């Protein structure tokens, strides 16, 4: 599944502004800020860059691929429910 960042969402990678690691996100509709780090940051960057989450998110060798992919899908659905991502059809 592929996603895109809606025009109503602004984001920046913390390293780009000399801040702590993480992706800083805000909806310009309500001003609510979010910070994603670690695995959540990786998922965001893959989605924001137009990658396919089912293919482009790496699964650690010691974890079940189906379980990880389901968790990634659930997290992406949560971001969609917050209005931070949109599904690309």
C-alpha cells in the first residue's frame, strides 16, 4: 500500500533543523504536533517518499514478516485516521 502526505500537513526531519532525531509533523488544520522516532520515523519516511510500505519497510531477521507487516499496516491506518497520511489508490 502506498500513501501520500496531504497538503494540510507540514513535516520536517529533526536533523534538517539541527534538532533531535525524529520527524516533526503538524496538521495545519488544527496545529496539533506529532513527533515520530525510530520505527515510526522509518515508516513515515517510506510513506512520505511514496514507497510501498508492504515492500519497502525492512523486517528484522528475528521477527515474523507477516506480523511486522500487519503492525506497519495498522500504524499507517492510524496515521490516516489522524489525517496525517492519505492512501494512494
